[in-house]
C-alpha cells in the first residue's frame, strides 16, 4: 500500500475529499498523517474524525528555517510518504524538503496556472483577480512543487466558467467543487503509475 501525507492550513475541504476517496476506494493508499501549519483549523478536526494522525508544525515556533525543516523531515520520515499533497497549505515549503522528495510533492491551486499564481495569489484573492481581469474562464490546477511558489509543472487542470453575476465567493465555491474531483483523481493516477 502507498502512503500519502497531507499538508494543510485551512478548512481542509480538499483533505476531506482525499479522505473520502480513500474510504470509497477511488484512491488505493493510506493517509499516514496530516501536517497542520497552525492549531484550530478545520483540517485537524477532519483528521480527528477520520482517525488520521496529525502534527502541528508552526514556523513561528522555531528560531530558524533549519530547525523548522528538521521538524518537518522528522515527521515525514515517520510517515514515510510516497506522495506529499499540499491541500491549502499556505506556508512556503523549505527547499530541503522539496529536494528530498523529487516529483513526489504536489499542490492544488484555485486558478488555471500560470495565471494568478505566485506571491499574493491565494484563497479569495485569486478569484477577486480573475473577476477584475474580465476573464470568462478560470479553474483549478494540480502541479508538482518546485522551489518557486506555484511554478512547478502542471499535471492536470479543470476549467470552470466565470458567470456575469459572480462574486469572489460564488466563484470560489464553483472552483472548489472541481478541486474536490481533480485532486483525488490526480493522486490516484500518480500512485498507480509509479
Ligand atoms: C483551496 O481552494 C486551494 O486550492 C487553495 O486554498 C484552498 C484551501 O481550501 N490553495 C491555494 O490558494 C494555494 N496557493 P481547503 O482548506 O478547504 O481545502
């Protein structure tokens, strides 16, 4: 059986989509752990409900980047991931982690990358920018993580229409629904082809 480790910072709806896919057999793997970037987030409640181990590893708790990296590496080696999934993880992953797990870290982003990616583009800000641009189409992307934020090669995208009366919130809901289908499908494909 392959192992998945998930990183999250928020409500964890994408994490829940992965849990659901494992439970109903669309993903053939175990979720061996959740790394949370802060306490009191929805993702932790979802881990507790599904009896998945979790660890809170907060960057501000460490004096420097190398101690933070060490904590992440220790936890990762315990959970032995074949695939690491950033599911709404809003912290920059240290380069050492990215080098240690080449082609084994993926991220979901709520836009059609390379559009609306990079610094400052996260959560509702992405959808706000799409609406301000006048684009008629947006979507979500799953991509490999490299050293540059939101820059690694795109694996798969789903397109979503932008409707005339959309708000950032309504657009985010439409995109999020597609994220919940795209992410488990990509995870299963990657785990079964390797
Ligand atoms: C998702 O829309 C995800 O694509 C986005 O954060 C949200 C997390 O929601 N990620 C980024 O913006 C990364 N740059 P969730 O906690 O409900 O899965």
